[in-house]
């Protein structure tokens, strides 16, 4: 089976960078896959698309160096199995509140005897290889999102779930349940303390810890804090920021000698 290089790097203690697809575009997924990320997440929870769009996005990522992973829309066993069959090599699942929910997530991602995943890997077999069944339980990365008060309260029980590889922090929803505003994960002490606690407990259980970041600068901070995976926002932000930058540049005075050579056919 194709090795999950994302998991290999995290097992070595390396911090990985994760891209994030909010558009329902196979082309944007392909662009991100070639951008240098260790993995790229197809976001089925808040992304502007459905399963029919997710499949070609996973196909596009398959032709890039990035490991294709998904954020499931919810802890729905059938949906998670379907996404794995579509070729995802990892699952991030939102709103995990307790051990029972974590066990349900793991069961959907693992074949018997350790889980209840139904066999029919389809694209998983094409992407993973002929011996997919023999190694899928070890290669697929399973991350539970910690972003609720119950999730924090039951954190140690969640982290002790057999087969769970780690946790992933959703800082916006975490801020909301703590009485703060989204985007205050680096400024509100309640958020700062909660994130530090979640990270410390994940390390104590020898589990991976990932987190969504507002951009590269925040990613650098999280990297220094010891996270195993930092998501550097989503491609909607990249497009908007780049567009604003190019508009601003076009309004600046320049001489003919400053005109750059075109890099594309447009």
C-alpha cells in the first residue's frame, strides 16, 4: 500500500503543513497539492460543495505529492466510510464530545476486527494499491476535533481511545464555547489556556495534535509550540489576499523598466 507520508512525518516528530480546500474545485485542489503542503484537506463540513464534487478533488490530489485527507461533515459512519472509499488517507471529524463518539469515529475508519468499516475501497484501492486492505488500518490517519466544552472535559478519555491517532483543534468554535470571539485564539487568555491544555494532554498521551491557523504567521507560532500539523488557512483566503495585493500593485506608479515578464500564457 502507498505509504501515508503525512503520518510518517508526524510519527518522526516533525511538524507538517496542511492545505485546506473550501472551494468545490478539482483545479484548486490540484494547485494546492503542488504548492508544497504535506497534506491537503477536502472540507466537507464548511466547504461549498458535496460528495460529488469531493471525488474529483481527491482524484486531483492523487496526482500531487500531497496526502489527500478530508474533514467529514459530521460523525456519520456511512459518510466517513464513503469518503475513505473515495480515496481519503485521513479523516478529521468535527465536534467529538466524548469517548463513545471517538470510538464511533475510529470504528468507521478501521476494518474488523478493530472497527466496523465495510469493505469496498473503490478509489482507495486505486490510490492506495492492491494490498490496501492489509495496511489501511495502519495508514489511515484519524483525528478527532476538540472544539466543545464536553470535548475539553472528556479530553483524556477521548485521547485514550484505541485507534485514534490524535486530535485537531478548531479554534473558532472553541473560542465560541469559551465565550470569546472567533479569531481570538492568540489574544484571549481563555483560548490560549485551553489550546495549551489540549496540546499538553495530546502529547502526554503520545497522540498527534493539529490546529487550524489564520495563516502562515500563526502557523509559525503553532509550529514553535509543538503542534504536529498546522493548517495554513484555506484557498479562499489565498485568492482574496492575492487579488488585493495585485490590485494595490496595479495602482502604484511604475516605469516601463519595472514591467515583469509574463509567467503564463494569459
